[in-house]
C-alpha cells in the first residue's frame, strides 16, 4: 500500500459468526495460528559446512552493537556464516550500509531489534525515491542467505503512534542489487512501515516466514505494514508464508516479473495485491508472469486485487499473465477485484483522468468462501479505466457466497469479453440493488479459529 497517507486497515485474528445465512463447510488441515502454521510447515535450519562467526549480544535494549555486527559480517563475508545466537538480542542503533556482501549467510536464531530513536533515524535512515521510502539499513550483493528461527524486530508501535504525519517510517528490511537472495524461517515483527522492499534484484526467495504487526496500546494500529514490496525485480518465490499485518499480504510494485507464490496464509489488512503501478508521470511500469496459488485470505479488504493509479499526472503500463488459483477468501469486502481508480481518487477524477495501465490475461480460478457484506451481495468488482484495455479476464470454478444471503453479483466496468460468469455494469439495476443489500457480520473474539 502507498506510504505516508494511506489509512491503516485493521483486522483482528478472528472469524465471522452469528449472521451468515448459510452453513460453511469445515476447512481441513488449515493453520489457525502461528503455532499451527509452524506445526504444518516445520522449519529446521540445515547444517552447513561453513566458517562460523559470532559476536557479542546486547547487554540491554540501549546497548547498540551495530559496529560489532558490521565487523561480524566482514569476518563472515566470502563464504562464512554470522550466527546470532538463540535467546540473545542484538540492538541496532545506526544506519548500516551492507552493500559490500558477497556469498554470506546470516543465521538468525536470536533477535535483531532496532532502537526507537526517531530523531536519529529520520536524520540518518537511507532514502529511496520510490514513494519517498526510508530504511534502517541496506543490504546488497550476490548470494546472501538469512535464515533461522529468530526475529527481526522493528519496534514499530512507537512509530505507528508518532503524531508527525510527514515523518518517514523506516522499512524493516531493504535490499538492492542482489542476486540469489534467500530468506528462510525468520519472523518479521512490528515493522514501522513495509516489512520488505527488494529493488533491482534477481532470484529472490522467501520461505517459511512469519510476518506480524500488532500494537499493545489502545488506539494504536499498524500502518502500511505490507509483507513485501518490490521494484525492478526479476524472479521472486514466496512459499509457506504466514501474514497477520495491517496492510497488503503481498504487494509487488513496478517492473516485477516471474513471481510464484504458494501457500500464503493472510489474516486482516488489504489481502493479496498486485501493484499499485502507473504512479509516476510518463513512466512505463509492468507486472508480468505471476502464478499465485493455495492462498487463504481472511477478514481483509480484498481476496485478490490488481491496482493501478489514476489522476492527471500518472504513468502507464500493463499487468499481464496472472493466475490466482485455489483461493479461500473469507469475510473480505471483495473476493476478486481490479481497481483502476487508485489512489484516493474519486470517481469524477478517474473519469476525467483514467488509468493508463492495461490489464490482460488474468485468471481467477477455484475460489471458495464469502464476502463480508459491506458491499452487499457483490463478491467481485472489476473496474477498468476508459483509456486502458482489460481483456481475457476469466473466472473459473467460483463457489462463493454473499454473507447477506442473496445471489452473488459480479460487477464489470470497461472489461472486454466474457469473463466466465454473469457480470453487470455498476450502473445496472442488478448491481445497484446488490450493493444496497448490505449486512453486518460480527467478528468473533481473537481466540476463535480464523479459518472455517
């Protein structure tokens, strides 16, 4: 999701109960918590015959070991492993340029925790021009592997509560110019902003990773805590991911191609997104060649979403050759969506300055579940800009229901061709009536099972 001004989407780890007009079948062998996720997808770090380097841990939460950390990386570089030990905390309080790395492993079994000195980070964090991003550190180089059972802790709650709206909240993990970057097993916890931004890289993989963001104080909510964003990235694999954040569970950005997502569990936030793209005036963006399969999305704004910018000074591009397959979508506003009127642009502005991003060869296959009733009986909304081509978009094997009890309705505006299910324009009386038939579906307590 866009940085800075985006409103946080907050959902609890919960299930819908009490007002559904139909009985849902049980979902077998689906994790209902992080512990169940780990039980279903156990991760054990493999022993490797490499030179192992260790460093001292922090004595307390203000004991900054940044210098020791960099020295440890230099010592382990070119074939070794830096091991951060179990039950130890390593506090980072300095912005670190780690783009010198080459053939190094970092085994994270303890916790890396960033300080909450906002004045320092705002003055010294690394800046990237894309959406005015800022980062604690930057990693770079070939053949980097970060793995283990430890935690990367951004201490984000103090940032989410920070009242200066123009402040740039740091991204938890940023990498540029990498080849064969592997991240396995670790827990990304409470990032101030996006959890990951990978830029100008090739062959990146995330496997068996947990990503969470939650606040302890009343009235404080995670902001813009996307699991992963990317820019100019070729070949990305994400497998066995548990996400409970306040934003996109997956959100590749411009010029990302050859993506494969498999076994993604997504609780709350904005669902599984492609984009947004087409933000910058005169710039061509693309997202291509994307199979996303075996996904569970619960209590989110969307199940599967493709989004592009509209407005007077936007770019152009294409989202092409995308398949969402085997998706269980429960309690989401829309189970499938194309949004060509992004970001915070009203319908009149979109009509005057429509998106210039084409959306082609998109397949939504084998979806089950139900919506949350906020849009009545509408379960999918496909809206294409007047200046764009949206074609060869198909819905196959959809067995979805409306929480409000009516027949599920699909909306198509500007879509070329048959999509495989009956689809009506948003101004059609069927669509208008369906959207008015809203209902309220109550969330159960957090101890309830999120997957039905």
